[in-house]
C-alpha cells in the first residue's frame, strides 16, 4: 500500500507540542548539514599552495564576459630558478605585487603563479580532482569565486574571506596547444554563495539585498554587498576572482529544507521518522508491500534502474519502492 499523498503546503494536523517538537527535530537536521567554522572554504577562503589560483588580470567583469569563448592562461617565462619551492612560497605570500607576476604576454588570464611548472601543476590538480569528484559522486566542485567579502564576527580580531558568487567552470585541454583552457561548466548554473547567506542569517544580518540580484549581474551584486558591509565593523568587499574547489551542496540542501519547511513538516514519512509513535498518523498511512527479492528483476528491469553505483537485491528493493512513491 502506498502512502497517502500530501499536497500543497498544509500544516501537519498534530498537536501543538508535537508540532513544536517536529520543528525542533527538523531544525537539528538542517543545522547538522552546515559547517560554519573555519574549515568551510565558502566562508573562510584561503589560498593553498597548489590547489587555488588568484586571477589578478583581467578584472572580474572581463573574466565573466569572456568565459563563453574560453580563456587561456597567459604563458610564463621560464626562469633559471624555476622549481625552487622557496621562491614559489614567497610569491604566494605576495599575491598582488606586480613584480611577482613574472614576464607575461597579453591575451590570457594572469594568476599569482610566477613559474610555468607551478601554474601547470595547479591547473592539472584542479582538473583532475574536479573530474574525479564529478565522476565518483556527481558533484561539481570547480568554481570561480567572484567578488570577495571580508567579514568578521562582532568582537573577533581575525577577518575571514567569502566569495559572493560561485560560477561553475571546467578546465579543458586544448587539442592544438595541449594547454588548459577555462570554460563555463556544462549543465551547471552560477549561484550566490549559499553558506554566506546562512551565516549572515545567523548573525542577524539581512543578506537578501544581495541574493535578490541576478547572479549574472555582477555590478548590482557588488553594490548591494558593499552597502551591507558599510554597516558592519571590519567588513569590506573586494572585486577579486579566485579559482578553486568549493563544495556547496550541503548549503543548498539546507536552503531547500528551510524554504520548504511547511511541506516537509506535513509529510507523513518525515513525521514518522522525527516523532516515532508520537507522530499521530493513521495506522495505514505508511504501510506498503515491498517487492519480493526474488522478483526484483521483474518489478524493476536492471537496465532501467536509476543507479549510479552497483546495488544488491535488497538495495534495489529500496530503490524500487522509492521510485513508486512508497516509504522505505
């Protein structure tokens, strides 16, 4: 027997104490998704030696405008001390000094890397890691962080940096030159930094003037962010562009749980999991007959089963149940 359908955004018909408890449980589920600490790169971006790039030229608007046709990375001159790790570390500590950008011809993206081996190594690592994450887990993690908010909590001494916008990109090897080129990622969309919105909400700061702007309009996003930053001690906005690996899927799930709270609270399965025997559901609300394990190939043809990884019969039994709308 399939569960009774729940339509609209109706409130669950349970007692007020039960509803309060249900909201508390859902709030706990949401909160467990997020890391608001210093390890979250979406809130505390810092350059690493090999897996991040600061695009120092051209400016942010030009970088975004040229993405559709693809960007080369400007060629760096070979130097006698190329490969000296000590010099590379010094360059990392002075990202924005013109004398540390090397001798570079025009026509490509300029980064903080001063040596070809360092630049190519970083690009290779970013391309390989992002491809592996997508192939293994279906998650896109290679993004341009566009616009940077320097922020800190009240009373804190240390400032953190968080990108305003996340633009999905991919690195493709040019068949003619063999060098990496930067393109928009197919099938992915730019987004506002979801972790930053959640963090501001927890700090009691209305971030909606930023997120109400279209992600394709960089100017209004920067203007709105600067207006908010002007009202906070120690906050500022810089028109930076960084390339790195960002994982934003948990924050997106958090927002989905928040924006659809009424529908989630009204679902009988959520109530059953959250409240157990106190869910006050009709006896037949979540009863169903699972497909027999011996007949699973007849119920759900293997070639039509929506699986990313291999599954045994009991796992496919759950997939078959979920595909028909039945509870697991």
